[in-house]
């Protein structure tokens, strides 16, 4: 008889992929009512609350950690504010499924930055091929065409690339400056989201923000789907997977969201996702797979 406890990490792994893959349709719905910056504000606000409570009850928050606040501020920009804004803005200009497919390229950007700034990171032939194939997929999404959506499509891709570069840079920064601090992940995320919340509250334009509450699907999707689940619960599940299955296995969860986003956008919402968009997603998927080969 299979031990049910052995199934829980696998279920959590699948659930995290589904949650992250669903983020893009929630951003797309909200973008019709409020600005990308306001989307980020709500996402961080409702994501910070469960993470903070989890960290508090886990007993990992310490006053002495605050002496590293400069690092937390940098991470709040790279891994939260800039990253989330790039994806919110990009998703507002692209089909949600296409934006989700592009999110699968994050490991490609992280690797390019890692080999550029971390001496121990080496570029093998297999990894170089993986990066080339993956970026070919990104270029395919931004392909020139004769329709009127070319400009917004390219701009949307560039915002997604900017968000991917930001979170990719956060991985490199964390490896060089955060990991040596030996601070628990739940505490780090609490500080990261907390500082992001402070900065967003100062720079977000609140004009028109109440428009979100005029549409139940958009408001529930943003508050519950993107904030509580897609940010707060997602981080908690990720910590659990790392603990039970290891960091390498946990990192492979990035394969799931692009597939989920394409399914939601095409099948559930009926977005006109074309064959070349699916081909681009395959290129990105293969590129990331080759990148993870040793």
C-alpha cells in the first residue's frame, strides 16, 4: 500500500505548476480594468499577508536580520516589483497563453546572467545550444508579421523579457549575497515582499484602482488567484517542495506553468493562439530542458 505522505509532495508539485500557470489569465482580466502597476500592488499586498503569517508562526523572523535590509531592498526590486510589473505589462499586451509560454524562458536569462557574473558557472556546448534554441522560441513569439498587432506584440515580448531578466538577475544576486546569510527562505520572502509593499505604496497611482471591484471575476482572480494563491500560497508550497523533494526537482516545476497558461488561454478562454505560438513554446521548453542537462 502506497504511503499517502509520499504522494503529498507530488501533489504539491503539480498544484504549484497549475497555480503559477493560471497567473496570466488573472493578470489579463485585471489589465482591462486597472493599470499594470496597480495589479502589482494588489498582488504583493495579498501575497505578503499569508507569507508573513506563515513566517511568523514558523518563528523564523528575527530583528537582527534587518541589518541586511539593503540586500532585501535589492531583492524586492529584482524578484518582485520589476519582475511582476514586466509580466503584468507584457500580459496586458499579449494573449495570456503566449505570455505564459514566454515565462518559461526565465531559466535561460538566469543562466546567461549567471555565466556572466558567477565564476563557478560554466557554459557547456549543450547549455549553449539550449540557450540558442530557447531564445529562438522567444524571437518566434515576437516574429514580424503583416497584422496590426505587431507593435503591441513586440512591446509585450520586450516587457516579458525585461521581467525575465529581472528575476534572472535576482537569482544571481541571491546566490552571491543572500545565500551566504543563511536566512530561512520564508523570512527572506517576507522581507522581500514587505519592502516591495512599502515602495509600491509610495509610487503606485491609486486613481481608478476601484474599477477592479466592478468585475467579480477580475477582482476574485487578482485577489485570490494572483495574490493569495499565486504569490502567497505559491511561495509556501515551493518551500515545502524544496524541503521534501530537493531544490533541483523543485526548480523543474517551471516546465508546468507555460503548458497550463497555453491550455487556459486556448481551451478555457478561447484565445486565438496560433500554431507558431505553440511551436515557440516547444522551442522554449526544449531550450530549458537542454539547459538543465548536465
